[in-house]
C-alpha cells in the first residue's frame, strides 16, 4: 500500500489593526488589547477564511502591507483538493460538525 499524499496546512494570523489596538486600546477602552485578530487556513495553494459571505478563498496574501503577523504550521492533511472543495465550498455559510474518534471535522452545509 502506498503512503498517502500529504498536503501542508498553515494558519495565517493577522492583526487587522496593524498594532493600533495595542497602542490605543488602553486609552479608548480602559484595557489592553493585543490586536484585532483574523485567521485563515492555507491549504492546496489557496487561503480560506470566513467573511460576511461565508467561506471565501483567494491566493495566499503576498503583499507586504497585508502579510500575516504570524504563520503557524499546523501539520498536513491527506484530504485532496477535490474533496476539500466539495466539503468546504467558498460562498457557503452554514456549519456542521462531526467527530471521528479524536478528530473533529467542521464542514459547511449548503444554503441553497
């Protein structure tokens, strides 16, 4: 039996305030915020994230002004791009979760 193909998965972490939350939150809110966080997953050469329209995707950000504040290597997946896109299609917004042993799989239910 051949070993499965493994596809790297990365978590991109962005501070949407670009450091302003850390500097201004004590003055404006009376408490310290480290940032206003947004995250995305990069897998199969695309960046996937939740937005106002549900799941969205784009090529990974390469513009220095919008580069992630940190990139976390979360491991790899055996899920092919075809299966991934059929399970988490961009534009969908209702979620479901199922468990297989210790693995939690989050998917999107069609809104149509």
